[in-house]
C-alpha cells in the first residue's frame, strides 16, 4: 500500500514563530487532506488539497502531486496551534485514508 | 455546522467484557468509516460502509469485532471480548462519497484494564 511519511516528527517553537511541515507519499494520489488533532483527540479538517495552494488565515498548504509531497505552513504560531498534524491520502477505489506518521507541534508562550 | 456524533466519549472496561460504540454521521453522508488510533500513531481504517453495505472490512479483527449500519444512517461498532491491546481511540468519519472530504467525530477513548 501507499506509504506516507511526515517530517519533522516533533517541533517545538516559540509563540509567534513560523513553521513548515512536510508530507511525502510514495504513489500518485488524487487528493490529500491535512488534519490537526487537538489534545482531546479530535481530528479537525484543515485542508482538502489534491494540488496547488490554499490558504486559510494563518495556515496555508501546497501540494505538488507530480513530486509526491505536500507542505503545511503555519505563520505567527499561537499556543492553540499545539497538537499533532497529520496528512492523509486515499486509496484508489474505496477512498479509505492512509495517515502519515504525524508531526507533534508544541508552541511555547 | 453539522458534525459527526459519537458516544460514549470515554469507556473503561475490563478485559473479556463486551463494549459498543455508536456513531451518527453528518446527515446525507452515504459513506461511513470506523478508524482505530493507537497512542502515538495515525488512525487506521477498521471498516467502511457505503449506505448499509460493508465496502472494506479487511482490517477488522472479525473474531472479536463487528460493525453494522442497518438503515444506512447511524452505526455501531462492537468488541467482544475486549482485550488489553484494544485500548485506543476509536474514530468515526463520514463523507458524501467519492473523493469528498472526510469529517471526523470526537472519538471514543477506550481503556481496557
């Protein structure tokens, strides 16, 4: 099956800093989702981004499908951005999501 | 904004007991997924429904796990008997279908003692 790897595994930043999270996948995909899992375990949709760039406030994402990677940018980090960020890609056919290894982001006040 | 509902949010049980989790997807969402997330890992699919039919249950441990979606709306995931290794977060997600965004519920955190 498809392999999805994320980097870095852990990231600790001061409040106000910017960060870039990376997601590499081993095969062609027709879409990609980014999620933020908060400390209570809720997975919150950030982006549905099969290709190109999208922005939502302080967050933006870029997927380069031909090179099999996606980037999530977080600007002016806030403590509420802390948590684990996952990217996930679907399998062809049934669209079940294969999740990446996750990046744990900790924002220090 | 419509959300996926799950209950209970937390469940503590002893091994060999039976447990059941409930999920109510977003209204109109035909496809429903149950995922299991072990601490420190990403979620992994257990079972996928399209309306009331199982599309994929290849990763469901069928000797102890069962899932149903009788009327093609809400769904129940059951474990009998529970084992220590079943301790995890159980997440339900739904989508209108096809290549649409999957929306996740708050999850049920299971602890087996």
